C-alpha cells in the first residue's frame, strides 16, 4: 500500500502563501486569529491533520490541465508524462477524474470539480468538515486537499453498486454485528495467552470435522473422514472442540445441539481409551474436557474470520456474513463460562 505524502508544517508556504482564500477549508474563519492560518477543525471534532488549500481553479470543461497542476503539488515525485487519468461519468452534481501512475491504482488521487453554482445547494465548508470528521472515525477516505472549486481525496477500491446489488441481504444486514478490528486483535491475544497454558498435545488433525465430512459404513461399522484441505498439525483439543461445535450444523445453526457435559465426557472417554489402548482415569477425561471446551472458542474465532474472508471473495451461494456473525456471537456468549473452567488438580 502506498504511503501518503508527509504533511507539511503549518508554518510552511504550502499553507500560508495561497493565491486566494479558499472557503471550502476555512473552519472558524470568523475568528481573526484563524484568518491566515489555513484549515482548522470545528469545535468538538476529533483532531485531524490540516488540509492543504490551493488557489487553483479547475476548468469544468477541460479538467485535465488543472488536475495535473494539483497532482504536481500532491505527488511531486510523479513524472507528469507518466500520470494516467480516468474519468468517472456516473455523478450528476460534480465532475470526477482519477490520477495515478501504477496500473493497479495503488496510489490514486481523485480530483472532484464542483458543478457550476452547486454552492447554491451545497454547503461546501460543511462538506469538508463532515469529510474530516468521518475520516477521523475511519468512515471516509483521506482528504488530500481542497482548491477553489473542488477537492482531492483518496481512491477507495471496490465496486460502485447498482440497483441490482443493494437488494442483496449480505450488503445491508449484519455488518454492524462484526467486531471491530481492535476487538478482534484483543481477543486473538487473549486466546494465544490463555490456550498456550493448557498443554494440549500437537497431533495430526482434520480441522474440519463437520457432519458431512464423516462417512459411516453401517455394513462394516466403519467411520471414515473425507475432505482433507484443512488437515495438518494442530492442537488435539482444537480438533475435538471444533468437531463439537459442528454438532450445531452449518446451514441452520443451532447451538442447542452442542453436546452437553455428560455426552462429552462419554465421547472423550472413548477417545482416550482408543488413543492409549487402555482404561483412563476420570481425571484424564476431565482434563481433556476442559481443554476441548476452551479450544472450542478458538474454533469459533477461526471460522468466523474464515467466513468474513469468504464473504468478500467466494462465489458460492451462502450467507457467509451471517455465519460469521453467528460464530462471533457464540464465541462471546460462551467465553465467560468457558474461561472459568479449571484444570483438574
């Protein structure tokens, strides 16, 4: 990802020597002390980097020359002959052109020129204030600068939706229920610290033992596993805890089907006996029970993240976002109870 250009110092000519006043970036300009100091944030708004303001007017009917003048200010390391442009024609209020040098548009500056006399309808000073406020909260692209009749901002990757898209439930239903990145990072750190103390052995695991990956041959009394794409070395307790989570199903998830303590103890006793080839003690079974239920949290966390990634890229007809929210919800629901479980002494 391209690194944005460093912000100049407020005392530099970049801020103070403008060709003409720029109303779009003059928060609080009624204050005499602010009259020549450049852009300012409104009272109560989160602090944000000052926005450069250029005394440049871009011709609506011939955008490219003015756009390139702005690019020389914002990206002085770009060679003018290498700058590519792309016009966007969907807007009906303003005119928009993208300027970039790399094919992947990794660093791309959007130059938006206001429509003629649109200031009669739109408060441009308030627009910039809103832009800065939303950016401070991670809800808007970077605002690079304003100029006399427009502004420049960061290009955001993605697809501009059409009427056929906005009806899709995956676009408006559950994204607000997905934990924020900082929450996920905190929970990941907690899982690593907490689970690493359990001393669960590392074994070869299937890692995806949902019901449909288990084949039972009733004529021979054999159980076999299929689909090994996630198989590999992992903690023993994760594989079992993940399997128990799969009791709830995938298409119609119901965690009321998660096995209770008695069922788990019976299952784990059979497992340990088969593994050791001998009788096992209640303490051994209880120890594995605690490990499994704690690692079941990691299973929820893993498959929730998996579903978020699938939601972005998969073409399979499945509501991955809904599934991610369900797994996150179950994680946070059972975490207090599970984290209180203690290993037998």
